[in-house]
C-alpha cells in the first residue's frame, strides 16, 4: 500500500473552513448562553427550554457525543492497522475527544441529560461492521465507515444544526465543523493513494454500510424535526459531502452514481 503523505492540521482549504475560522470557547468559559424563553431563528420561534425540545435534544445530543467517542476509538484502532500513520491518527482521535467534551457541555448548558443508552444502540450497526472489518484487517472498510460515511454524516448534521442551535451550542459546533473537514480529508487522501488496490473493497463496503446511514436518518427524523432540522435537508447535505469525497478520491461519475444508489435501493 502507498504511504499516505502526512496531513498537517490546517492543510484543508474548503471554503466552509475559511468561513468558520474562530476559536471554540473553552468549557470553563463564563460565556455559557443564558437562555430565557424563545428566540427567533430563520424566521421561526424556537424555545430551547420547552420540555418537548429538551426531550428530543437528550437523544440528539447523545448521538453526537457517542459519535465523537466512536470516532476517537475508531481512529486509534485504525492506527493499529497502519502503524506508520498511528501518530497522525492519534491526533485526529484526540481532536474527536475534545469535540465530545464540547457537546457534553452543550447538553449541560440546556440542563439536559444525554440518553447514552439510545445513542449506543443507534450506532450499533455501524459499530459492529467497523469492529468486524478491524478484526479482518480491512483498512479500506474501516476508512470508508469512519472517515467517509460517519464524517460526512457528522458534517451534514452540524451544518444543518448550526442554523437552528442555541447560541452556546452554535459556537461549539462551528469550531467542530472546521475540524471535521480535516478528518474527512484524511480518509480521502489515504483512499486516493491506495485506490488502485482498494477500489473493489471500497465498493463492497459502501454497499453494506451506506444504507445504514439512510436508516439512521430515518430513525432520528422525528427528534431532528423537534429541533427544527429537516430530514431531507440532512440527507441532501450528507450526499453532497459524500459525493465530494468520492470525487476527490478519484472515482468517476458512473462509479459514484453506482455507489450512491446503495442508499436508495
């Protein structure tokens, strides 16, 4: 396999990263938003203190926290399969751990206890597939699941959420989005460097795992709607990030179309 060139933090030039150049507030900062009733967001009134909002948020927040924990563990695990990249992957893992703590602070800010049991079940199909691939030493499948599918899923959700988030969560999420593009790009670079030898496995892994993303979106649609996040918009954002990643890897339009069809058949 080709060795992936070391990818330095800050090396990705996606325009969204430029727009989001700002520091993520520290968890000890006194800048936690004081929420009083509802606020106007995109022409809609959102009451972040409503019981229905907080109930839905307990599951959405848990999904985000668990997703960042999974990402941390997955990048550490991938490092055991490609030891020459272990140090760089550990940097990504530590970044995911910081994200997890940030999102835990978001729940605390709203006085919400994350439903972690729900989140673990939510991720269990992808988690199981990743662990199986890890056991079999399938680096391509591990990267497809974590660095392409999960990262594209996270980016799409964060993009939509930022528009309707409470002030504190918005600041946290904006900082996280910038980092997530670095992770997405890291996976793209490895797959691009090894495409000639990994394309067949990539196609098969996509066929098995992309449908899970669609079912995950279906599962969370009601709670997302309570947070004023539209399911179709989430899927649209995901497909944009996903197809952009496949294009960057070096797949042609026909191959990308064939892979994308796995989400709808």
